[in-house]
C-alpha cells in the first residue's frame, strides 16, 4: 500500500497506522517527530509486512542505530504487523546563507572549515581523518588544503607529486579514499615557500573553490591555516561556510588561542560546530596505559564556559602518527584504533550539530 493509500478493511494494518505510530518517535537531536521532519517516506504495507524509508539528515548521524531501532520497534508494536523492513538512507541539506553577495560553490551543499588558533595541534591530521570518516559513513566528500603556508594534505594522503590537470577551463582535483582532493602543495616543490600577499591568497582561494570541478558533494572539508589571518577572512567573505570545527590541545596556551578562533568565526557569522581536543592523552602502545602529558580537561571546560559542543578527546597514539607519515589515514587504515574511533565520533557529532543548525 502506498504512502497515501486509503485505510483498508477493519483489522488490517494500514500506512496511516504506521505513520500514526511513528509520529510519536522523536529525533533525539532535533526534538521533533520523524513524520513531521519528513524522515519517514515510501511506507508500504502488504498484509502484516511493512517497509519504509528512514531518511536521516546526515549519513554520519551518531544516533543512526538508535533511531532505526526505535522506528522498527514502534512499527512492530502495531497489532497485526509481522515483519518490518527499515531502509536507512540520508539526505544532506544545503546550508542556508544568512548573508548576501557570497557565491556558493556549485554542487557543494556544505563547507566545513577545520581551524585552530595556533599551529602544532594536529589540525591537518584531524582534517584528513574527519573527511575520511564522513566519506566512510556514506557522504560525498571533498577535501581542500587551504593551509597555504604549510600544505601537508599531499603527504597525509600519499599524493605527493600529483600533477594537476584541467577540463573545460577548470581544475580537476585528485581522488583519494573516495574523496576529491585539492592542495596548493600540488603546485609546489617540497622546499618551495609560499610568499604571497593578501590579494594573491584571495585569488588562489577563489580558483580552488570556484574554478575546480568538485562535482556533487555533501561536505567540502577545508583545512585552514592556523590562526585568524587572510585566508580565514577571505574564505568567509567569498562563500558561505556552514560551520567550523576547532582543533586544540589541552595546554593553556592552545586553549587561549581557541577562544580567539571562536570569536573570529562568531564575528563573521560562521557557526562553531564544536571543539576537538587532540593529543588529549598519550596511549602507551605496550601497556595501553594513559598519560596526560599536556594536562587534561581544558578543552571540555572551555566548551562548557563558552557554550560550545565538545566533540571529544583524541589520544596521542603512535599508530596515528605512523599512519599519517605513511599517507594512509588511520580512520581507514585501522578504524578500530582508539584514536580513529574518537575521530569518527567527533565527525559524527559535528555532522549532527550541522543538521540541527539547518533544521532551525
């Protein structure tokens, strides 16, 4: 029976029965029922068998299993239902731009900026692994290395020496881990410094964003330079940025710079999706003991005081460093590693935070 079918004979299960039951199941992040959120689609009933589509707001939804189980349980509780088939998919919405005059990147639904207040906190490593985590969850993902002065994405993804090509006057990005990838590092020798002033930075960023054949993407993850300089300001003036993820370490100095980065994004109207504390503790590869080398809890406490979402702790793990040096992101190389699991959880929480913003 189709979604809009009429109510069948007394005692028979109908699509209306299913929708009525699911109208009481709430999305834990959005606080509304699944039916009014249009997350329940294509309800079909055949005898006691019910099939339907559960369409989430992101394939990386951290509550995916919980929501699917609640849907199946609610439908099974309907008298007369003997079998339930819940097909889970996702429809990532495009971010709304509160400002006028900025050019969206064609085909890109959401730009996620990964930033840090200072260098040396593992921002690029987190950018790569966040992007891979979203891709492995089922999203269409691109990764742009906008860290003009220290592009490391080619090394982190084994793309050193990649030669850029074009088509129809636009750049063709590289492909790695199922993602589209572009870096200023593709245009430079390893020992060549980038000595550019503001206008040149803006021109390069404009070319990377609007002069590249990104295709259809749910998320374009942008690895920004550390700090709050020209590239960050040029980016938010040029194109709508859906949200920012801030990377820090537990030290007080890094946390001071987190506040500066957060304030900068707030002033330019970019929502902060959350903060990740990288190198949160050292995980010994021999005894699995935990040592809090740089302190502990500072990022979570900062988030609490600033009203930000804390996306989690990523341990300082030898395997994460080894995977990065080898050009194989830990999230795909060993997804069961503690650091990989922490990054996957953080990426899911950030995607959920963005979905909440877009539903408001």
